[in-house]
C-alpha cells in the first residue's frame, strides 16, 4: 500500500506557501463591473474557473467564505484542506460523480448566503470543456454565473492534464471577471446546453486574452495546445 503524507499537515503548509507567494505578486484586476453586474442579478454568485488557474484565485479570493467543491480523491481532499486555511469553505463531492448530491449541497449553501466556486472542467477534465454544474446551480438557485480567470508572467505551466499555472514570485498577475449570466428556472435541455457553451466560450476567450496581454503567443496561450 502506498503511504501518502497527511493531507491536513500538507494543507496547512501549502496555505502558508500560497500566502507568501501571493503577497509577492503584483496583482491587477479587470472586469470588476461584471462582478457588480452579477450582484444586481442575484445576491449570491457562482464563480466559474478553469482547474489549471485555481492557484491564483485561492489567494486573490481568500477570506471571503466562498464554498468550493473539491473531489473526494486524495488530490481533491488536499486542495480542500489547503483552501480551508485560506478562508474558503470545502464541500466534498463532484458535479459529475454523485452529481445530484453535490448540487443539492451547493444549492443549500447558496440559500444560506454563501457564494460558490466551481472548477468547471474538473476534477479530471477534459481540459477546457465546461461541465454542466454551474449552469444547473444557476437554474436551480436563481443565481448568476460569473466567469473568472487569470494569467501571470513569469510563470511555470506544468504538463498535467489541466496545464496548471504556477506564477513565479514577484510575478505580474491579472485576475479578470467575464460577463455574467443567469439561467432561467424552466430552461429546457437545449437551452441549458446553449448556456454551457456560452460559459465555455467566455472563459476560453477571457483566458486567452489575458495570456496574450501578458505577451504569450502560440502554444503558450490557453488552452496550451500545439498550433
């Protein structure tokens, strides 16, 4: 049996590493008017972002009691414990495996007054393909979906399935919100699919634009595929 380090200890250490790294960044914001617009659509929101860009957001959105869905396997549990130390809530589950239970839990948290954070192509991909969870939460809970992404320079992009981005110390980091939307309660299957594709397009365009703004080109631009 493979022994793995205690996720509670690793999460505590990891949270301090993220804080130290994050306080060194030169953090800039874009699209704050879109978040303001979302708050006029609903009291609470669903932040939707790529799995590979979550590190920056774990720092930039810390201490807001945002409830984040993390999968129940070891990596997801470690991520959940880490962000708990950064002031997030940690909900165990997945919108794909046991999805109905996860959606019920998240909908309850929205009713209780919390914002939700979703890695919408997680926990295992495919990279850059939005799953249905954010759309369903919007439809069921009457809450706005807010695309949010980020880019950094200099950075390390790993060869993992999600092309995980690690900004270097003292990097220039841009966090940007995209235009929000609200899914009608009685949206049928075809309409829900249109909203899923809308979110996918907005997040892809937002992320690629940030990468290009920071001077990246070719395969360095999201989704980091050979061109």
